């Protein structure tokens, strides 16, 4: 144990309810609470052979290890989110010992309290909009069957197809902008993330035209989800995907930072 480091999952206020006794985190170790001056760091022991500075850098290249560590990290943060509004720390946040964690809580106290004040009573919802380009283009401008009669006919069909795809993409972008604007009215804050590559469905792929996160008061989450539900099926070829509720992963920046 003397060589174990302290892995920090999150910072929060003192908990009103205990965590599940069988909860485990990174490496299968149960998390514990380390309190300092009204703040609590949720920590667990991790071996230096995996989480020392040089060792961790090498470990992050191991995708299987990284995925298992991320799942364990998320499981602790998700458990915290059921009893409080935690401020999740970055994956792989490690200190030498308890004293190092307390020093962080002391040095970062003002910033941590500002963020905790902002996320208090809030949850994060993620919303993505995917455009299936081929299906939307076909719905917008079905192409005539049969081979083109001439080179000119081929070019005409190709231009028509390109125009249909551009129109479909433009409609999808307008839909995404409006949806983001509507959802933002239910949120205390919102973030637009870079477009994500990934599958639209198990059977095909698509283009991500909205990848956003919203910090929503728990009391307004039902209204927020109803608005997302009404948006589904509005345009052919579009899929609206919602995830959450999560801890406020996208809103861990200091509200007073310039």
C-alpha cells in the first residue's frame, strides 16, 4: 500500500447519502471520501506501476486498458451523480498521497466552489443529430431508373443528385441550428462539440450535424426530453440521439475564467 497513489474521480460537497458499499472503481478498489474545508475529493488507491507519470503515458496507448479504466472511472462518477452534483476530474488525475489531494483542494478551493455552485441541481444531457446522406438525397430528388441515354443525360443526373444532397445537408444544418437554439432555452448552459465520426445505425453510416451538451436543471429535464422527442422524425433521413443524464462533464470550466 505504501507505493499506492491517489486516483481522484471527482470533487463534490459533503454527501447527504452514502455510496453503495459494493461500489468499486479503477483497479477494483472501492472509492472513499477525503474531506477538506467543506469540499470532498472522492479517491481510490492505484498502483504506481500503472499510474506513475511515465507509466501512465505508456498505459494510455493500450486501448483495452484505457477502456477498462474509463468504465471504472465513469461508474464511480455515475454513482456520485445519484446522490450529489459532482465535478468530474479528468481521467487519470493522480496525486502522490492524501496530502497532495488536500493541497489541491486548498489551492483550487475558490475555482472548485464556483464550478460546484454553477452545476448544483443540474445534469448534463447530450444530443446528437445524424444525417443519412444517401437516404435523404433519394427522398428529396428520386433519380430516374435505367441507364443514362447520353453523356449529357449522365451529367444532368449527376448535377441533380449533387444539388439534392446539398439541399438535404442544408436542411439538416438548419434543423440542427434550430434544435440547438430551442434546447438551449431549457438549459443553464450549452456546449457545441466538434462533429463526431460514427455509425448512424447498425446498418449504415451518417454525418454528424449536431454534437452538443446541455446543462439542464433536474426540474426541467422532462420538458427538455419532450422537446427532443418532438424533434424526432421531423425530417426524413435524420436521427436525433439523446444520452444522459450525466454528471456535468462538459461544464467543468471555471465560469469566471477569461
